[in-house]
C-alpha cells in the first residue's frame, strides 16, 4: 500500500445498530476497490473485519477493526465498529480518531436504538456523517418509511440524495436527486449506467428534491433569499453548499444500497471522498508538558512528530500491537519516540498498516493516517508518543465506566496466576473491562458493560489462553454494627498445659460509636491496676481482630466503641496472647447482647431514559427497595432519575433496564453510605452464614 498525505486520507467510523450490515458493507467496499479478491460473508466467518475467533463463533463484531481501501487517489480508513451495546468501548475508541462517520441503517428494520446512539456519538465528537440505508434488496425494505423515521428522530438536517428504482419488485437502481439523473446497476461490482428516470417516481422525486433544496438553502443566508425568490440553484452551487453543510454537520445525506452485492457502494465511496474532511481540515490540540502551553497539531506534516495510541491488540502468538493515529509530523519506521504518559523511550523498528488481521509494512505514515507499531515497552491505550524536545500530550478517549460485575474464579486450583496474567492482557485490549480483588468477601470481581461482554471474556480466556473460569453471583459487602450498649461483659481465657499456663480476664463495655466509617474506638477505664497497662495493647488487638468478622453473619463490624473497665491477671501465667483471647471472647458475647444489626451498602444512582419510560423505570426502582429522590429534565426529551438503591438489588440491572427501555436507557452509580438492612435481608444473610459453616 502506498503512502498517502493528509489531504488524501479519510478516517471513517462505520456505526449503527447490531446486525444491520456494517461489516458486510465494509467487506463490499474492500471488494469493489480491489482490496480483496472475493467477498467474504459474516455467516461463514470469512470477512476481513470479523477475524477474531469469538466474532466468527458468535456471528457479530466484538472489536473495532481497521480496513483501509484505496479509491480515487485517496486512502479511506474504515473503522468497522460493533453494534451491540456491551462493546461500546470499542465504538468510543473508534470515534475518538475518526474524522467522519457512516451510520448504517437497515432498510427493513429502520431507525433503531443503535442508530440513535450512533447519532449521539457523532454529535458528541462533532463528526460529519452520511446515513447509508442498506438491505435495499430485501422485499420488505421501505426507503420512504426509513427517511420519514430519520426526519422524525433527527430533524431537517436529514437530506435524502437518492430515490430507489424498483423493477419487478427488485431493487435495480436509483435516481440521483442532486443531479436529477437515473442510474441502473449492471450487476458487476456495484457498477451502474445511466438510465431514464421512471415516470411513476416523479412525485417522490419532486418531494425529495424539494427537501434537498431546502437543506441547500439553509446553508447560507444568500441561498435562503434566492430560494424564497424562486431561483433555481446550479449543480455547482448545490454541490458546494452540500459539502459545506456536511462538513459543518448541518446536512446529513441519506444514500442507499446493498452490502451483499455492493450495489450503491460506489456512490458511497465517491461521496466519502467528495464530502468528508481530510484530517488536515480538522483541528487537534494537545498540551506541551514542558511548559503547559497549547500545541496546535492540526494534523500538519510540517510540525514536530506526535501520535496517540487509540487502541491496543494483544495476540498470544505474535504479541502486542499499538494502533496509532499520527497527529503531527511524519512517522517513519526507524523513529525514536518518547512516551509522554509513561516517561519512557521507545525505538520503532517496523511500521504497519492493518487491514483486519493482516499487517502491511509501510516506510512512513503522514499526519492524520492510522497505523500500528509492535512491541512497545510500556505503552497502553490513550498514551501519547512524541519527541523529548516537544513532549506533547493529547486527551485520552472518554470510555464508558463499567457497572456490571460478576465474581469469577479459576476452575483448576493453581491456575490463579495464569488467569490473572490472561485477564491483564484482555484489559490491555478492552478499557471497559477491569478486575477488583474483594479481599473482604474473598472473591475476585470482573467488571464490564454488560453480561454479554463478560461471557465473551470467559470464552476468550478459554480459547486464547487455555484457562477456564466460572462466573458467579457476587457477594455483597455488608457490615455489622450495634444499636445499644452492653455493659460489664466478661471475657476469660484460661489454659493450663503442664508448665506455665495462660490466664487473662477482661470486663468490657460495648456501645455505638456513632461513626460508621471507623470499625472501632478503643478506650480503657481500669482503676487499681487490675489489668496492667502493658496488656492494654493486647486487649485492643483482640478487638481489632474481632471486628474483621462479626458474630452476626461474618461481615466486618463498624461503629463500635469498646471500653476496658476491669479485669484480672496472674503474675506468672498472664501474657499478651491470653489477654487478646479474652478480649475476643468478650467481643463475641458483648456484640450479641448489644442488639447487633446488619448494614447494607446503598448506591446513589442516576438513570437516564426518554420521557416515555420514566414510569416503568421508577416502578422498577421501587420494587428494588429504591427511594426515588427526584428527576432532572435533560435535552432530547430525556429525564435523569436520581435514586438511592441498595447495592444488593442492582445485580442484573443492566439487562433489566435494556429490556424496559429497548436498550436506550443508561445508568451510573456510586457508593453512598451504609443503612440498616430490613429484617428479611438480615435473616437471609444469617441463614447463608449458617449454611456455609455447616458445609
């Protein structure tokens, strides 16, 4: 593959709902541009994009793959992204380096939740976009309905550029509404020839033309005045206005075609080159870490070299690849680089362009281009590579926070280290995946966006790294405390074993301390030397060990004030161990007499849903023992519901919320405080502890 300059490059994210045909469309464009010799199929696992074993097995994209194609003396880097919501991190990484987007909509299914999320991602990153309606060869595809739904959801920016031509109920061509010319497919690699405009389409064409002219007029005041005066625009004026409108996001063209045979993809490729911006037409700035000054990179070849790592691939056989976007300068295969985030030097040996899993070696990459480097020492996703003379740092991509979690454990004893190493590699690849060691409940937790993602991780561990783990419902981090005072509680430890024995006796008071953030407060009020002062630390140590596992249900104890009031000792047999054991015995008895209760963790939660789902969501939160505290209206007819919900009731919430809202609902939460658990919850945990002890 030849080297391209910034003005010849287009970086395009392919977005949309799951299973609408994104990968098939990218495959068709690679085939039409002679990037591949035969069309692969998702069902056969033979596409360029879906090369991972899990993708082939499941039949859908899990990770973002880069597929560069060459067209009209330009290089178009397609970023084929997953459509399923569990893999949103891959989408967020892709849009962070894309300069424009194709939103794929199925002609039969129409606008779906994934379509709306793709649009919102483009709005957030200010990306120009084209909507491509695929599957037009399906008998049930309805282009008119799709356009109407697009208008309803996204407003007057929607501008259909085409009207389908059907003959004998088959999709055979289209009318180019911009040029007002007919096109008929030849059946050869998406090629088409001129044809007359069918008379029966004239009414629909007139409607689409009127919508298009209105979109053109809205791009400038001058054109708007002429539009109201009834002037006709020339093709050059229309084309120039559309390009400006698309670059500003004020006009969003709608094109159509099929991915299976590539019909309609040639005009899509032509539109990408014509209407989408080159990287050098976009702006990008970073921070010079030497002096905190702003560095305007703007994908300029003439400026000092800098690049950012936007994604990491880890292969158990060939190692780690860091996928990069060159932000300024020209990156050469033998470049010496400085990792600004890790404060480490890196020496490149080879430079690649990825096409799916294929690595194509190149001598250099110009600003704005996407490539890959291998075997960097300490680099991770989000790091900036620059020079020591100009150590510029760019903002890391905003990645969704994972809230779904499960406990996991190795199936075979002794493989814990192997599992941890494999998980570390998977977390290098996927920034929405993380692990937490919950030592309190003796469990390791795996966090992700959703259950499907966690299931995929388990499969990857088995197929890639040959380790098997089991997911299970996580234990909740309950706490124990007391509600009243227990006085003069005796703890006595006496042991005789032939020689010197052990003896220690304490009398303790236990009461609520009022501070649930602190496990215990220890005081002493011993008079007359009944317990020598040198044994006080041993008594406190007994309290410190006891609060780690409470007598009620085995959870840590908090908010207790323990006071040593009296005791007895033996001048020969008393020692620190004896007084510690006496303290432990007193604690167990004293806590059980001080009205012990179970505390459950409460999450402060925010749920964002469209207005029509607020009733269902609030009802569900009430069923989960949640307290709805209020609602905040947001833009786009959405509401933010704020509630306090017990952490134990959030298990499975991701799946339930998606089910209630058709996948559009989102939520976040953070630990707020502990509150007393209801009696039934307390009894359930006590029964569970008793059952564990029996086992």
